[in-house]
C-alpha cells in the first residue's frame, strides 16, 4: 500500500495538487506497482501541525505514510523579519520533523524550497550547487529546512522555485488584476529579474518526479532517477516584475472576464526597487537554471508567457 501526505494543502501549490489527485494516484501506482492501493491525505494546520514533531510522527505512523510532498511554508517575506521564531518553526524545523519521521518508514519526501536561498547578485542563472547566501530571514529559514531534510538521511528531492502564482490564494497576478481595475497607473519594479512559476506547471513536474521515485516500471536506465538531490524549477524565459505585470494586464484586456468585464485603462510604470523600501531585501537577480531537472526527468517546461495566459484563461473560465 502507498499513502501520500501533501502538507500546506490550502496554499497555491497544494490546491493545484488537489486538482490533480487522480494523477498523483496514477503516479504512485506507476512507481510502487499497479496493484498497490493508494491513499492521499491533504492537510493544513487544522488537520496536522507539522511544527509538532509528536503529531507528525503519530500521523505518519497511523496513516502508514510512504510519500510526502511538503508545500507548507511561512511565505510572508517581510513579516518574517519580525517573526523569526514562527518562520524558523515552519520553514526550518518542520521539514526536519517530516523527514525524520519518514526516514523510519523508508519513505520518500519532496520538499519545496525557494530562490531566496541565493543572494541574487547574478549575472548567470543559479545552478543547484552554487553557493547559497540568503539575504532575508525567509531565505535563511528555508535554507535551514533544506539542511534539515538532507541531514535526516530520508530519501528526498528538494525543488527550489520562484515567483509562484496560480488561480488560488493571494499572489502577484491577482494583486495586479485588482489594482489595474481601480487605478490609472501602477508602479512596478524593473530591476529585479527572475522567472514566474505557474503552480499548475510545478505540480505537474512534482507528479512526474513522484512517478519515478521507486522506478519499478522504468526500462530506460536514464530514467532510474530518484536520488537525494536538489533541483530548480520555474517556467522558461526571463523577466522583471514590470514585464510580469505588463503582460498580466495585456492578458486581462484579451480576456476581460478575468476582471468581470471591467475596462482597464491602467498603465504600468517601470521604477527602481528603491522606490518600494521593504523590511526584507529582495534578490536583484534570481534566475534559476533548469537544465538538471529537465534532463533528469525528461521535462518540457513551458515559457512563462504561455503559462500566464493559460492561468488567466482559467481564471476567466475560458478553459
């Protein structure tokens, strides 16, 4: 029997994975055997406090968890500067609790991390083995979570991602759509460079990894690919936050149902980051190199513009 736990299930990535429950089951059947029964557990704080090591051990033991996708995180980047304890509990300690408990069962953990583990000084896309040097409490605590997973000895894959958005929850795309319907212009920084990640695409990549964790059905030696490792995933291409906002508004004009058919006359004005002082310093350059994950898992990653249009169309209920 296979049993998977998806934490942070009410967040953006967790919600996208909920939509793909049947695909998760199929992936586990592929990796563990078609005859296996599969149970899927989606939890958030109410169902399981992953900052409580006893609760984690009890849940994993009682439900015979064999796989975990840890989507839970303290993602309020600026608030983390004043709430180190809370951020460290969820980002730093909790991944270790999950990994240590799963180590006992021989299970497999997919842990989601962030581009904020890098200082963002560029100029080349960051590879998985580049030196980490986070600028923020958020980045430092997420790096501690990575270290805790690795130190546990649990079978794992760590996936770092960036600029996550989706149809669910609060995110940059939804903020821009809201502002665009009520303002003549909005200022957006153009000197912070990276790549957006559509959570739907990331969830598909995670399911692909999941399908190969035990590799019982792999006939291609190159696909025998589960191992303790770190990978980077974002959509293809490169942009600034200004580019991202500009494209979002252009797509809202193309699919007006996404803003309830309101007319948009809003202009996007490019500004430097010093116009928006924040408690946490953002990386100026956090482009992630995806060569490793594409080669290892035979992934074709969509361009960020194509994925953004797909998300906008879904929000406009045109798909």
